C-alpha cells in the first residue's frame, strides 16, 4: 500500500506512546506529519503568551525528532478545516488521523471535519492518548459523570490502563511545502520577558522524559511530606510537558509503577503524586461533561456573587505588589519562570477571590496568559475549586490566611526572600507581616513601607469578613471559617 495518511499533531507533540501514529503507520502507509497553528479559538481562548513560547520550542524539538527518522514536520498556519482540506488535495491523502481534544470547540470541530472529509472519501479518525481513561469510561453507578474527586479517582484506580507503546517503524511522506516556524513569531521580542526561561525549562519529548526520570530518582520519595513547601525542590514540574503532550499520562503511570517495584518505600509518596495526575484527569472529565465550566460557575448560586471589579486591585495582584509577601512571591515567580508552586497557586487564587473580591475569571485569564502549563480543564476547574463555585470545591468560607500560610509553609522565609528581595533582611518574625515590624526593625532591614515595599492592599480581618458577608448574600445561611 502507498496511501498517505496525514498525522495531525495537536496537543500531542511526541512520537512515543502516540496511538494516532501507531494507527497511521500500519500496513506500510506513508505518514505526513503536520502541525497547524490555528488561532481561530472562540472568545478569550486564543493561546496565551507563555504557551506560545513553549510551543515554539516544543515544535522545534519534535521537528528534529522526526528529521532524525527521515521525515519532515510540516508547519501551516490557518483554520484547521481549510488547511487539512487543502493538504489532502495536494497530497492525495486518504485519511487524517489525530489525537482527541476535549475543549468544547475542538469536539465540535472534530465532528465537522468528520463530515467535511467524509464527503471527499477521506477517513477522519481520532484516538486517545491524552488521558488515562476516556470520558464516558468512568461513570457513577447511575450512569452519570462524577462530580466529586475522591470517588472518581477510586473508580479510576479499579480500571485497567493500557501500557505505553514505543515509536513504530514509520515511512514518512516526502511532501515539503511548509511554513517556517520562526515566521510565526511565537517567542516574545519587545521585550523578551522569557529571556531566562530556558534556564528553567527544556521543552520537547527528550526534556519531558528527563524531567520525569529526575523526579522519580531525586525527589519523589519526599513528595508526600514536602510537596506543600515552595522552597523545597520536590515538585515534578511535569505539567507543561503533559499539557503539550510531550509525555503521556500512561508513560508517567508506567514509570511510577516501575519505581514502586524498585523502591517499595516510595509507594506512599508515588501514590500521592499519582493522585495529582488524577486531579488533571478529573478536570478533563468535568470539562467534557460540563463544557461551560471554564466560563460559568458550576454552582448556579455563584452566578449572583457580588464581585467588586477593581482594575487597580487586579493589577497589584498581577504585579506582586499586594503587600502580602507570600502572595507577591508567587506572582513574581509566575512572571519570572512561567510557573508557580501548587500550594502558592491556591494561596494567590484565594487572595484574589476572597480578599480582593475579584472574579475568578480574572485570575483564570491571567494564568491562561502567563502559565507555561495553561490548560483549559485544569485551570478552570482549579480556579473554581478555590473560589468555592466549582465541582467538589473547597467551601467558600475556607479563606486562606496569607500570613499563616507563609509562616507554616515558608517558615524560614527562603521562598519569599528569593522572590521579594526588597524585604529579605527582615527577621523571620516579621517576614510574612512586615507591617507589624517596629520602626527600628524596618530601618535595620533598609525598608520603608509604602516606598520600598507596599503597605497591605487590604486588612486581612476586614477583607475576610467582607468575603463572608458577600457569601451570605448568595448563601442565605450562617457559615463559619476554617
């Protein structure tokens, strides 16, 4: 057979454990690898700046990997339906294979492509590979989707999981008409706010594999006990690799299981980490069954929440200038590296929604633009979890105290001192609440509040009470904080 199959790369920028590639390469068919840069996403969901930076480097790595095998990754910019139709005609392709996506518009696009290409006698087939289990395969006893994480994850653990598969033997197509990746200008230039990111990240399949290996060899044994401490280097840092599909969750799972066999003492920590993979899985299943979750409160009563939009408050939060050191450290880490420690993500999100009474969508949008792992499912579900409006959400009246969170999880101040150096000379006693420092302590540390470092944007106790009062407006019942 000499049929050409177009392998349409999407959020699956790898060659290992790629079911669509396995299927496309069967029976000696020629495989044409294609990536389409399609900016025709609805509403506010055009790819953010941080994701574009990562995409450039990930595509460069994928192109090199395919070139090493004798192929050439084709780059095209435009609307996916139009580009696929054009290339099918140019190459006499008989099929288009791809990995499934789960965003609402992507599912609709896949349906239209099935019809468009089918009318031209071209097969359109999509495959899994992004998740451990496809939506619809993990359901409650009544046949509906899970809305609470723990029983969802328990059900997942009872199901069999397919093992990852290696790169198959591929006969690559010789089609050469392609855009130049650099012409897409995915990297920032004026200014280049990602200038130092290559010190933190190695996008691409090789980088993903190395990151997973290093995590399991060096950090995972400490994960369960130290994962909440931002100054400790125990995070996996795998989320952007998973988001861009440089690594499949099946690969992560298989290597975790192998590590358990090699080092039984690490089992507890690995299970804790696997549960984080489970939260990602849960978020995608929620997005599939409740496609409005990135834009609309999951709990209907939160539609009437009395948010108080304030551009100044939002900008100070974005810039890490709230006067609360643990919050500011997190926001500055995000800007400098494209990521933020998971515990701190919860703290800064709670602060925005519950101390500043800014809509969770404002935070979701900022994360969408600045996170290298900006993911519609995880981002939306996690913001709603913190806000109290989502599935299996933290109670609204659970308001993170940014002072005690800092004192508990950054006791010695290493994290804050790294990202908020202007207060680094303060003693630990005042580091997470510099406004309580004496005049002498501030002078000795070389700090003038309101000048070198801002006064608190809000008073914690007053802001907490305002949040509880706002919650009463929609809840209509007494609540208590935790």
